[in-house]
C-alpha cells in the first residue's frame, strides 16, 4: 500500500511537472484571434532555463493585427497570479527593454511588453513617415491592445486570469503609463510612471531648442564641450548647500539662482576658464527653454540648475559634433510632429518658433499625456506612483511637477489626489536613472502594498548603487548592502527629501 502511495505521488508530481513544461508549446495551438480590440497570433514559444537571478520561464512572442509586436515571459513555476506590463523607451521599435522586467519576473510576475507597433531603433522615427496608423499604434493603441492580449494569453497559460495587473515604465514608458490611466483606466490596478514624455506641449520643442542653442548661424558650436564642467562646478558651489547639506546634490533647484554671466571673461582671464558673450548667450538659451521672436516662452519647463553634467552630448556635441538631440529631436519633426511629414530632408534649423508650434496640434492630440482628469482611474481603485529626477535632460522636471499640480487642482486638492497619486522628486538623478543621486527604489513593492494592502507610500528608501547600469539596466531587489553608496528618504512631492 505504501509503495502504491509513493508511486501515485511520484506520478502526480511527474504529471504536474509535464503540464508545467507543456503549457509553453501548447499555447501555439490556441486561437487568440477573438480578443476584443486585439486579435493576436503567437509566433513562437520556448522554455528558458532558470538562472541565479530569475526563474525558468516560457518566452512567447507574437503580434496583434496591424504591426504590433509583443513578448510575454511566464514563470513556469510559482506564478504569483499577477501581470506586470513593461513599458519601452525612446521611439521603441524592439522588445529589448523586456529585460527591465526581469526583477518582476524574479518575484513571480508574468511580464508583458510591446514594440509599440513598428520595428526601429530607439532613436529613429523613419517608421512614422506618412504612417498615421503607425503613429496611432505608437501613441496609444499598442499599449492597450497588448494589455488585453497579455491578459488573455496569461489566463490561457495558467487556466485562470491574473488577479492583479500592474504597469511600469519610464520616458516613453512613462507616457504609456499615464495614457493608460487617462484613456484606459480599467487596464491596470497600479501604475509606475517615471519621467513621462508627453506631459508638456513643449516636449518636442525642448529637444531641438536645446540642440540649436549652442549652434551659430553656420551650424558650428558656440561653446566647446570642455567648458561644461566649469559651469557645472560653478552651479554646484552656489546651490549645493542651500538645503543645509553640502553633499553634491541639489535637493530642489528652484531654490537657487545662477546667471552664467558670473563666469564672464575679464581682462587677464584664462579664456578656457571663463565664458565670452556668445557662450553666455548659449547657456542662457539652454536654461530658458524655447521662446518666440518676442521672447515669450513656449512651454513652462526647461533644464534645471544642476543638470549641466548631462548636457554633453545631448545639448552640446562632443569633439565639435552636432548634439544628440539634433538628430533625435530632428526625427520627431521630420516624421511625427506635423499633419504632413516634411521628411528626411528637413533640418532642425528649418523650424520656425513663431510659425510652427501651432502646427503641432495634429501630433499633440495623439501624443498628449497631460490630461489631469483621472477621476475614472481613481474611482476604479487605481493607484499611481510617479518619479522624476531633478537632473533630467530629456523630460524637463518642471513639466512633470506642473502636471502633478494640475491633477491636484482637478481632483480637489492635495489630500484627494494623494489618496491615489503620489510623485517623488529625486535630487541628482538623470533621465530615469543615473547621476550622483539616489535613483533606485523598490517601486514594485511600494505599489503592491498600496494596491493590495492599502498602505500608501508615505516615504520611499532611495539608493545610489555602485556601477549603476543606468536607464536600460535592470536592478534586482533587495539591493546588496555592499553595492549601496548613498541613501535618502524620499517623500511625496512637495516635501523635500531627507
């Protein structure tokens, strides 16, 4: 009898293991063409073995009608019953940023990701040339459709639907998260939004204005890149200790004032250690943000004091080259910004800051992630955590601050807003991650505690780690103590860090 019982147990375990392994390949025979708004086809399914950092998982790839590519990674054992949607970055165009979901996968989440409807690098937008459907997919359809497909495929794989659906993303991924909360409030119970693009009408303008600020009428650099450290040092000396701590971080750049004319060359100065009038003008243009010919600012956000170490190569090209945003921002206007794409021959110098900003309304109604009316998301119990670095060069920090404050006004004040939405401003942090500030927080745990236990994030422990991989690198929690170089407690905006 005992032998029979043991054999039965072994047979059950073998069958369970076989089913666990078979769920991957068996999915290819399933029909997902009837998913509302997201007819999907799986194209591959393969098992990936476990590593010390991540469990064994089923890697699934497929597409949704049109050209929306997606990937799922499903834990083969110990699924926690939850879905995590991973956002992308830049112009997307690949599934490479799925690697940023490996921390969630290690916790037991099933992970979902999309290329936003096209194939490209993250820095080129040629795919959008005279392609209005591609733009619709990029701006909002692909995220929603992939969320629906992901839910259906996960339910088929585990014979039960996910109990919770979460989202995380930064930059373009941050925009995806905000648009989900604004347009599709039923898609996710919890959303993590980092440095969201699209919260300011001046996002595209910021890219080319900053890139043109240091170019003369002949397209040559006004100031060389080797003068930027001098400016950064002067700003830090003036602003660092305003918060009472000289620690190499500017907690709130709005509290400091700096005029680059303070570095103006005088008789007897070493010209490599001072600024001439043209250089002062270029630096002021970077700080000011775009204006029209009358000096009227076109958007209420620009790079902050303390961001200077990030200016090379995005605003100021290295070794006399054009800055990075000259090309990245140039593609936005060549292929995405206007109703009629000017195409490959268009140059940033062709943009007219008086005539052309109104023409961007065509793009803005697709790209806009600035709707502050989040009543539907709040009403269904959704929770939103946003974070933004004060040193961000790509998404001007005040654009995100302005969006949050607008939400407060629409939602009835700070109290009602912080019942479901909290913003954390990170001193010394670049775009999404990187910089001398504390960029790493366990946001997944914070969001889950809020959604599932009602424990709001009144504070977050933030850390700077050794050899931080930056915007594209994955960081596993809990952090190893030996890797932590600096910690700060970060409080919901507008409270300062401590």
